[in-house]
């Protein structure tokens, strides 16, 4: 599974979980700009982000990094902000590695996916979907 495939898979799973559990979310959750940003992350497709197999990997990852940084770089929640900026940094590092050697290795992919999972987990916490 390529990094792009893994990212698409994670986003699809995240969106599915968000939609499936959104109906049973606690009514005490107040919609904040952070939660709106999280919902936008779950709701944005790979095609919209330029993360398709046809797209240049490095360009797509840099665009994704800029998008993540813009969405979460000024989040009110410090954990979400930190996770978002770390994920953006991991996407930039993956782009640089790809340009340098022509591929992204499993370790680089693992760093990126782990960073994205931290964003997902924090978003779910803020949305009241997990503890």
C-alpha cells in the first residue's frame, strides 16, 4: 500500500467513523472553530487536496501540508494545533524525501500516518466521539 493509498484509506475510515458516530455524539458538544476545522478535514476528499495517484507526490504533499497548517495552525486547542503542525511538517518531510531519493520509505510513511492519526484522535476527542 503506497503512502497516498494509506492516507486515502485513513481519511476514508475517518470520514466513515465521523459520519457513523456523529449521530450519537453528545449533545453537550459546542461547535467551535476547532471542531469546524476537524469536520472539514474529515469531509475533504483526496481529489480536492490534490492527493491522487496522477498528481506529483511531492507537490501534493506540500499542498496538503499548507492546507493542514492553514486549517489547524491557529487552532485554539494547543494539542490540536501541535498535532496539525506536526502532521504538516511530516507531509513536508515526505515531499522532500521523495524529491531527494525518488520514493518515500516505510519509516517516513509511518511518521506521516502517525501524525495524521494524532490529528484524527484529537479531533474525535474535541467532537466528543471518544474520551
